């Protein structure tokens, strides 16, 4: 049975306005805000140096979950699609995810799998490495974009951390790839903890949440809301980019693009199921509760009339983890004497 028919059959008693927005998903082309543009420029500059001068190097994209880092990698990869050329696949830009608790063997396997190698899980670490280097040269890989780069700080042992970071340095040297590491703030510790990698990576590129404290940044966020509003299937009673409502949306999303989209998807679905055709504060409050923080106290819901409209970053609140910059539970962190504290403070 079509899932849409199942939804219609079991829709809540209140009913719905339109079956076109049941299970609503906001489909957007990437919005070229300043952070997006800057990150793509930095990746392209590294790519240009590699292609022009044949030298490798690294760039880090650092930011909290939901800031749009993975979207940046996908957008860059889309500009350089793989092409099938007779006896080989030309693959100028490759995106791969660093596995959790990585080892040399599992990381090499993850990159091979992203390339399309059907034997990516077979072989020892040296065998996989030999095959990977051969494929990189044969397929003309110029740029390797590694998502979830902070996972490299969470190997099973400190010895495994040293092995995998040394392996990455050797891969960079032997292939002269441009490598982009993309991840949470702990990703920067991966580079800083290996002197030889640190020398090969440029300063990190921040992909931060939009800020209320910076007037130009808030104006850009309001512009982003205006662009998103034009793609929604229903209008808002108050324009989303109106300053006061934009502040509420910012508090509800911590200024992160992914959470902004989740909020608005939830609001559209809530309005539809309530039989409404516009977005109101009550509908936005329901969207926040359903898609972002299920157990939010009413007074802390940013769309409550008496909400203090402060960042929801205190312990136990929805964005608390987004303010942490230190690794939690990493044997490498414990070995180096890094302690977990809010805001990223650490002792060595």
C-alpha cells in the first residue's frame, strides 16, 4: 500500500488541510549565505593549488551539528561528478565518512566503499591501503572530503589514534591529495595532536551558527528566512523575516540552518494536521516541540508569549551539547589530559 494512503487512513481525528503536505519535507537548493560561500572558496583554493601545482594539503571545516557542513561537501562534490570513461571511473572529488572508532583498516575501507569498491571490506590494512592508493591514481582523485572528521579522535586506543593519523599523513604525501576534514570542534584536536598533520593543514574554516550579537549576521539570517519562506507551501501570519519573529526562530534553532528547516517543516505539518492554512506562533511552537525539543517547558518554548528568548544552552537544554568544543569519552583526550567542560576549556 502507498504510505500516503496509510497516512490518510490513520490521520489524527483533527484531520488535515491538504494531502500534499502530509509527511512534508522542505526541498531546497543550497542557500549561498556568506559561510557557505567562504567554505566553498577555501575548498576550491586548495583544489586549484593541487591541480595547478600538484601539491597536497588540508583544510578543516569546523562547526556544530546542523550548521550545514555536510551540505557544503555535497555541493562541492556535485560540481565535479564522477564520469564513466571506458576502463575507469573518473572521480575528481570524493566524499567519504570517517567511521566511528576508526582504525587504519576501517578508514581505508570506508574510503574504498565511497569509491565503489565491491571488496572494500576485504583485506588487511596494508592490502587496503595499497588498493586505495592505486585506485586514487587510476580514478584521478584530486580532492578527498572527509565528513565526521572528529571521529578520528575516538579510536579504540591511543596507539590506534597515532596509527590512523600517521596513515592519513602518509596518504596525503603519497597521493598529493587535497584533503578537507569536516566535523565538530573536536576535529581540530585531531590535527593539533599530530605535529606532522598540523603542518600540512591550513587554519580551520569556521562554519558557525548565525549570531544575534552581530547585526550584519542577523540581517543575513533574516534574508535566509525570507528565502526559505518563498519555498514553503503556506504563508506565515507574520513574515518569518520580521525582526521579532526572526529572533524567536533564531532562539528555536540556535541560528543553525538545519534546525531552522526542521522547525519550519514541523510547523507546516502541525498546521496541516490542525486544519490551518497559515503559520502562527502556536503552530511554530508545536513545530518546535515536535521536531526539536519534545519535553520543552512551555515557558522556554521560544514561541510562548512570555519566553525569555535566551539561548537554550544550559545543562539539560536542547542546544547544550552544541556549545561543547571538547571531546567526551575519547581515550586520546584522557591520555593528553583534556577534561570535558562546557565551552571547550581543557587542561593538558
